[in-house]
C-alpha cells in the first residue's frame, strides 16, 4: 500500500469513493506477492495491480461492486496454464483477493508511518472484516489471539504478508497479516572504497544508508555523495547516536582493530539481524577467539558474518560490495544464497 500513497492522494482529490483490493494468498505462479494492492474509485479510476491482464479488470469490477454494496468480500481467481499469460500469471495458479469498499484509516496510518506494524484482518469466518493493529513490540494482548500475535511477529521478521488459519475454531477463520516493515538501514563503519560502492548499490533497494568513521579524512561528502547520513565518531558514540535495531544491517569495513573490535562487540549485542566484518579467514578465527575470551557465547559469535559477503568470486570493490549486499538480502528475506531452482 505504501507505493500507492501518492496515487491514493490524487484519487482522493477527485472526491470519489475509493475501494481497495489486496492479494491475501497465492498458489502456483503469480507476478505479484501477498500484499500487492489495487485501488479503484467508484467512477472506475485505477491505481496499482494485483496481477495483470483480465484479472485486473475483474478485480476493478469487484471493487466498484464492493463500494456500491458497502461490505468487504474475499474473491478467488483461478487460471489454467493455457490462459495464464492472458491474465498476467506465469504458468497458471490461483490468487485470493480481499476486496473492501474503502481504505481503512489504520491501513493509511500504517502505510504513512515509520513501519514495524502488522494489520491483521479476519477475511473469512467469524468476525469477517474485523481487524487488529499489532506493533512489533506487542508481545501479549488479551483481546488478540496469541497465534495472531505470533504470526504477525513472524511475518514482520520475514517482511512478507501472509494469511494464517486459526486453530480451535468451530468454523474456519482466516486472518490476513498485512506487513508494514520499517525501512531497512545499512550502517557501515569504515569509510573505505568498498563502503562507497555499497552505499551506491544499497540505495536503489530502499535502504537508508549511514556511514560512520572516526577519521575525518575518510568521511567526506566527496567520498559519499549518496549516503543519507555521515557520522564522525568512534564506534561507541556512533552506534549510540544511530541506534541499532531489528531493521539495521551492520557492516564493519575499517580493517582496523581499534575500530572494528569495539564496533563488533556492540553490534553483536544489539538486535541487528546482520553483523558482518571484513577480514581474511585467519583474521576471522582470531577475532572469534578474542570474542570468546571476552565472554561472548558461541550463539552470539555465530551471528558474525565473516569473511563478509557471499562467495561470488569477484575481488574489485564494486564486486565485493555486491557480494555483501547479496548476503544481507539473503539474511533479510531468509534466502539460502544458492542458485534458485525453477518451480
């Protein structure tokens, strides 16, 4: 929904009622994942996409009917292999779409906000249409089923919307978990050449890029024209100012123990899901031994990614940056880093 906010504001200016459709489940092959949205006004203006081809047309019709009716509806579209290309599916499949007569205020608030929240909506069964707002720091709430909170936290960690089925109900109850993650942040300590290439590659992928270093000469706008933020400080102060949270991916690139060692100690004790440090295998083994002597557990040490990056074979700064970003992407979306098989 975030990518449609500008279009939503433009459509709102027309004064027409605006309905929404969102993909809740996908079987087989589809070009759009769960969470993909389409907006349609009562007059037929369209923004966004849930699939392609005639599925878009049929979905737009469902939205306008829902606006007229005033109640939401769960709709399924099944496509055979023979007609898949006509409707935007790669090789046939089924998508399920939740259609509602308006864009709910909680959806707009989540889309416009900083993220870290899931909107859980009952799309089938008792309570259809009801919803809960679940922020990432909510562990318990007597008004929300525990399985919904647990599922919301898992979906948020995966940055992937999905539908869950609640157990123990007399009839089927399905809940769509619509994820609004925080914007990921790439925090680099060490203003080296690789860092400049990493910033350049990370920005088009939506990362907020922050480069920190304790050396003024390494941290200039000439070296990092595209970085969102430059922090001139030693690791303790830099990380305190930046704040390392669950949406932060940390790369230690200074190759200087007086910077990398304290930075590593702080990062490994933070919630950051990725902590990588440059250095050879020999350097990494010695680094792990020192951490163990300092009281770090094997579980904490196992969080360290080093040598940093996937083994892509390249050695130049841009190639190394690509390998690092590939590893971060695999961690972020729980990928294997192996060659993707055709399904």
